[in-house]
C-alpha cells in the first residue's frame, strides 16, 4: 500500500548518513541531559524533586562520554556546513525556506554551542575565568526546551511520519555508511580514552633533604615552600561558599620518606561551632539544620579532604556514585545525593582534616574508600565505601547520650557554670571542644543551666588517635579569609588501608565550609610528579 | 492535531507530576536478631537510644551494655574473677567500690538496681559469650557488633568457666578461668587475679521474652 507520505518521503527523505548522525546526537543529548540533571540534584533542590526519573551511580563518566560524542558530532556538523558553504557559496544557505523549524534549529545550535563551551570550561577546573556553572545549567535547560520546540513540534505537525523520516533508512545501508559509523565511534571512544587518560593537572613534588625540618603547624614559614611550584584550581558545588566555589592552591614537598602538602583555600568565615547544644525549655537541644539527614550545612566545623588513589578516573577515582540508592541491595542514603565506594577491591586513601575534631590533635582522620560496607542494622546512616581506618583508642565523642532531633541528654556537664561563659553566642573563634576531665558525668540534679545556655558538644576523650588512624599529621590556621593547611605522611605507611605515594598517584581535594557532606569538588585529577 | 498533542504531551507531564508528588520515604530499620532494651526492661527501636541491655533473639539471652558514664556499667572498668568460694577478690579497677573490684561486685550491683527489669545477672558461659563474636566488625574495632555493644574494649572478657588448669607462665598459679578475647575472638585461660572486662548475661528475662514474642 503506497500512502501519500510514502511517496512524499521518496521525494523528501534523509540520507542514511544524516539518520546516523542525527540519531547519535539525540542519544548523546539524552545521556547528557539525564546525567547532567542528576549531577544538578546535588545542590539544586528543585531538580532533586524529579530525581527518581534520572540515572544514578557513576554518572560523571556517562556525562563526559556523552560530552565527547556530542562534541564530535557538533564538530563534524560544523565542518560539513563549512564545506557546503565553501562549495555552494551563500546560496546554499537557502534563506527562502527559513521557517519556524529552521529558526528553532539555529537557536538550538547556539544553545548547544554554549553548552559545549561551558562544559569544557567546567571540566578544565580553571579558577581564572569564574565559574561557568550557572551558564552550563541554563544551557542545559535550554536544550530541554529545544527538545520540545524542535522534536515536539515536528511530532505535533507530522506525527508518526516524522519519526519514520528520521529513523527509517530509505536505502540499504552501504559499506561506506558502516565505515563512517565505525570511524565516528572510533573517534569518540579514542577521544574519550585520550581525555580520560590525560586530562590531569600536574603537581610537581619538590625534593628536599631529609635533614630539612618541615613543621606541621599551619604557619608555612619554611623557605622550601616558596620554591615549590604551586597549582591552583577551582573547586565547586560546595555548600556555603560564595557560588559554591572556592579556589584551592596546593604545593608539595618530599624527602624520600615523607610527603608534605601545603594547601590553602578561601573561606571568609572560620567555622568552629560544631553542632552546639542549647538549653531550651524542654532540655538540651542539638543546634542543627540538616544533621538529622546527615547533611548539616549550618552548625558544623570547616573541613578539608584529600583523596589519593592509584586510579585516576573521573568522579573521584570512580568512587562518586550519585542517587538515593545507587546499590540495589544496600541501604539508601538519607539526603538522596549519593555516596562514595569502590567498584572493585581497590582501596582509595582519604585524609579528612576537621577544624574542631582533629586540628588540635595536629592530625587528620585517616579514612579510606573501599568496596561498599555490609548493611549494619544498628546504624541509621549507611556510608557505603567511606570508612575509618583501624582505630585503637577513643579520640573525640559527642556530648549526648543518644542523638535525637528534639532534645538530648548530655553525656557530661561542666563542673562549674563559668566554664560555659565564653560560649555566649554561636560563632567566634573560641575552641568549641571540651576535655573529658574538665566536665563531670551528667546528673539531672546538676542540670540547672538557664535557658539559652550554649555548650560545646565535642569532647576529647584522649588526646590522639592511635594506630592506623594516626598516620596523617595535619595542622591548619585561619587568617584573613583563608585556611592554610600543612599535611605530612610517610610516602609508604605499609598499611593495607593506605595508598603508597609515588609519581603517577592521583589526588583530589575537597573543601567543606561548615558542611557535613556538601563539599566542593573538581573534575580533573591531580597527578603527583615526585622529583 | 489535538489528539496528537494530548498523546505527545500528556504522558510526559503525568510522569513528571507523579515523580514530583511521589517522594521516597526515609530509610527504615530492617529485622535483626539483636534488639535494644532500656534500663526498665522495655524494648526500643533499632535506631533509638540510649539503651542499657540487648536481647539476642537467637539465644534468648539478655546482655548488659557498657557505657562511658563512669557508673557501674562503665566499659573501662576491669574485674578480677571471684565467686563466693574461690577466685581472687578486689583486684580489678573501677570507681564504684570502696575497694577494688571483682566480678561479684558487678553482679551484686546490677541485681540490686534490677538492670533492665531483671535480677538474675551472672557471668556468661564461654559458649554463650562466643555467640556475640562478630567477624564482620569494622577495621580496628573489637569483634562485636559495636552498634549494639558500644564501649566494648579490645581485650579479655570473663566467662563463668573457672577451675581450669593454667598453662605456660601461669602454670604455677594452677587454676584460672576462661575469658574470650574480643581482638581475635579466641578463648584463653587466665589467672583469677587478672583484671579483665566483664559483660553480664541474664536468661529467662521478661524483656527478652517479650521481644522474642
Ligand atoms: C548539551 C549537552 C549537555 C548538557 C545538557 C549538560 C548538562 C549538565 C547539567 C545539567 C549539569 C549540572 C549543572 C549543575 O547544576 O551544577 C552539568 C554538569 C557538568 N557538565 Fe554538562 N552538559 C552538557 C554537555 C557537557 C559537555 C560537552 C561537557 C564537557 C566535558 C560537560 C561537562 C560538565 C561538567 C564538567 C559538569 C560539572 C560536573 C560536576 O559538577 O561534578 N557537559 N551538565
Ligand atoms: C565527582 C566528585 C564528587 C561527588 C559527586 C561527591 C559526592 C559526595 C556525596 C553525595 C557525599 C555524601 C555521602 C554520604 O553522605 O555518605 C559525599 C561525601 C564525602 N565526600 Fe564526596 N564527592 C565527590 C568527590 C570527592 C572528593 C574528590 C573527595 C575528597 C577529596 C570527597 C570526599 C568526601 C568525604 C570525606 C565525604 C564524607 C563526609 C562525611 O560524612 O564526613 N568527595 N561526596
């Protein structure tokens, strides 16, 4: 049966090559849109509303692979256009047929160009040009609109026939077509492989003699630091930082036994008020805004994390898995953002410096990211692969017998009311830490503090971590809107839970501005080059 | 045209609307053989606290939970092994007795306060204590489910099995009692005079009976 459309199609049909590239572009765009919107759920609550529709897991890899495909197609299309323009002169532009659809397509191409340009700029982690994130996000919404005004309107106008036109080859695919498809796929995968393998910042680690003392005191006054070549990169997407963004500058030294880092980042406020307790009419209450969902972004200390790995994959060595429940057979997370874990048995090292809980101990928590942990029925929070190294004795504990969002019973109370005098308001640079023996065990009859009293909730029960968790020495100072952090660790600790450091080890950094988990991130790993 | 518009835009709009309206419920606890019991003997939710005892539904035993409140259940206190007739009294370290501490002191005090509504607290048999060993413990933690048994030390915990012959360097002391070490999960026989940790157990408790039902 020959319908009108079938005969029209023979007059007005698309070449196989066109169908191939158009379909690839549609698929790549859908991949980028869905994975990009998933990334956007991290800090955009409105997008989080439709999170169930978006892909989860290692979406960064997906996004960047889609980006490579889309960029390759866009370049090929641009070249083709230029070619016809040069061959056919300006007549080939065909101004007569410049209808609604042409208009939308030109608009779409412009938005796509913005999307690609801002995407590559984002991927470069350059601090100099400001963040193109908002532009990239706006362009993504533009591409969503484009899908409706372009695809939607064709479908509205022509229905099923439009689909046949763009999907059904009119001729048998020939050898040339298959060859071009193979070449195109090769170009995209090759490009992806190249980018994934070489898109790394490089941080030279200057060699100093074993006898040169580097004091881990946050002062960074050793002259060696001025000789070390700095690397500055933009980190993004963190809570509380202006536009979620803070530039981080790193320098590194080693003396063949230990490696030293000097890291500084912008943070206008020094946040030391860590989940303080406030006395209310009904009892003591933890001051919080999100802590119940394990996503505190207000009453929290500043923190900084360094991730070290032998793998250099995008998305924090491939450990960032987004979504509420990226693993079907494991518990969901409370905030819906995702969690870190390793897809293999590989251990990634994670140093976690905390302005209140570890700074006074001159240490950073030595954690690691491994395969997802088993379900632990007694724990409300499941942290997947993010785990603590072996810890032999206590360090800090929180000053409540059991956390509840309404009221808590403290573990300990000050022996003298005056001990709380310096904590009259949240904020300030007081040390929000209490030594175990300065306070006495809680007794209801001693709890006569007036309403409004503030009390720190971090208690040091012993001065240091011991064992595996104490390998990373760290000390930071805050001055004039910047944290300056010095870190040291043996190049090889010999522990199976640590990564030995050598040339080629990849590193990532994240800053936390009074946030429990909402940290900044960058896209390209930093490759260490030991001198 | 209208039909087409409806077909084209209604399904995505519906999916979007359902996704926005349907928000995932927060996580909830799963079934587990351990259950929290408060100090009066009432069962509590898996994510509630503070709790004073744990009932193990597999064995029907009620276990004492250690604390860091410097009270009689403080996890750092240690005890020498002593029963009415034999053992070594008052050779462990705690704050709650005039003299130093032994296992009988903790039993007497726990029964007197009717910890978790019961007064038949005793030392566990080694087979009983071994049921608490938890091979999946986190790195560096004692071999027990610390989410239910916090403040457990990486050290030896007494059992009631006394009058066991001592070996090696302790041979001259002749007899001691069995302890389970929660570092490697092994059973060791050590002299009564040693200061080791204690986790008491009670059977036929009302709290555990209710929870198992
Ligand atoms: C039309 C194609 C694209 C769409 C629709 C799209 C969409 C998105 C969206 C919605 C986000 C989240 C923005 C936010 O809320 O912060 C995002 C992030 C990102 N996109 Fe794209 N994108 C596209 C192409 C590209 C390209 C070509 C690149 C280049 C490599 C790229 C690289 C990135 C990067 C680096 C991020 C940030 C990742 C992060 O924050 O962890 N995108 N994209
Ligand atoms: C693509 C990049 C990344 C994404 C999308 C991402 C995402 C996330 C998410 C959703 C969480 C919450 C998990 C939970 O609640 O258990 C989290 C936690 C965390 N992330 Fe990342 N992350 C990225 C890169 C990094 C890097 C490079 C580091 C280290 C330098 C890092 C360090 C941490 C730490 C330490 C936590 C746990 C904070 C805590 O609970 O104390 N992340 N990340």
